[in-house]
């Protein structure tokens, strides 16, 4: 069991590092191609940060571990709203932007509902994945169009240095290659370790996917958000986490389903999907009531996440 855990943790570390290299390399190439920072942020960076989840879900679907493919995304979305946001706002309260309330939250909620509807028949197939991907492209196009109407001051586009892009094109391609290799082997080791650990520990692949794997892929985001909140950097917003959830569903599930159909288990439909939608609904009054999402709201989010994990483990024991 310890060996399986070591493989899982090692794979997770390689996966996270690979994702970082991939983002830096892709951003460097995009800058050399003279793409705007707005487009880079919404496409290259967003896709790159979701790459670990994507690789895990694709390999899980191909290797006959669909509960990990689904649990990885559902668990990550739950963790983003409850764990990451909860801990972050307990450190330092965040002001909610108007666009987050009016545009971002409804899109996240609707994407979660669409995900649930597509999963109801027990399988998500290629044309459903294609619909998700098309909707994601339309979502990105909407944001780009809306952002271009803002003033330069409101855009606050990031520079090449701020995005930590490599200094040369050759270095960018090297980072990209290292990132792809890291993602492949990291996803392989993570999946192998998770499946073996689930069998030995008496946990279902669904539980492993929702807890260990989902938490692991959310760790970089958690660290970034907490550090930024502690430093009182207002650039970190609830909208970023909501956008990440939209991308996880539309890109990760969408692309995975196009490549390989994803089986959805009944326990996931009856329990995990409903909690994911429930967390989205829980966030709604928190962003509308009051000017900030602060300590007590964060404590509620964190406490609800702990409750969910406890009930998940009890549900696993009962099966």
C-alpha cells in the first residue's frame, strides 16, 4: 500500500510540475507569435492549467477507470468552490466583481447542469463532448469581445515577465516538451497508483478520484490563492475559480468524451453531481449578500466540504 501511495504522490508531483512547464512554454511561444495577453490568458493559460485534469481523465477513460475520469473533474470543481475559496477568504476576504455575479456564476451553474443532463443516461459520448467544446469556444469569444470594450486601465493586461514566459523561443519549446512528457508520465503514475491504492485500501476508484486526485490537482491553485490573499493582492478573484470550474467541465470532459466515451456510475449521479450543483447554489447567496466573501462565509464553505467528504467515505463504506 505504501508503494502505491508513493507512486500516486510521485505521479501527482510530476503532473503538477509538468503542467507548470507546459503553461510557461506555451505562453512563451504565444508571446513570440505576438498574440495578445488577453487571448493568451483565456486560452493558453486556462487550457494549460487544466492539462493535468485533462490527461488524467483521458487516460482513466481509456484504461477502464471512468469513475476516476468523472470524479477528477467533479471533485476538483467542488474543491475549488469550497476548499480553495473557503480557505482563501478565511485568510483574507475577497470583493466580488459585478461580472462574477451577473455573467460568471450563471455560466458555471448552467455548465454544471448541462454536465449532469449529459451524464443522466450513464454515458457521455462524442457529440455531447463536442457541444461542450463549442459552448466553451463561444464563452471565450464572449469574454474576449466584452474585455476589448473595456478601457486599457480596466484590462490590466499582464506582461511577458508577469506571466513568467521563457526568454527565448528555443527555451519555450524545451519547456513545452518537458511539460508534455511530465504530464504523460505523471498522469500514468498517478492513475496506476490510484487504482492499486483503491483496491488495497478498500476504497472505490470514485472516492480516490474525488478526494486524493481532485485535491492534488487543486493544490497549486490553493497555494496561489492563499499566498495572494495573505499578501492582499486583489488580482485573485472568485471569478478566476468559477472560470476554472467552467473550463474543467467544458474542456476536460468535452475533449475526453470526444476522444473516448465516459461511463458515469449511478453513485456519482445520485451523490457527487448533486453535491457539485449544491455547492454552486451555496455560493450564490454568498456572492450577493454583503460586499465581501469573508471569514465566516469561508468557514461555512470549508465546513460543508468536510461534511461532504465524511458523507462520501460513509457512502463508500455502505456499498
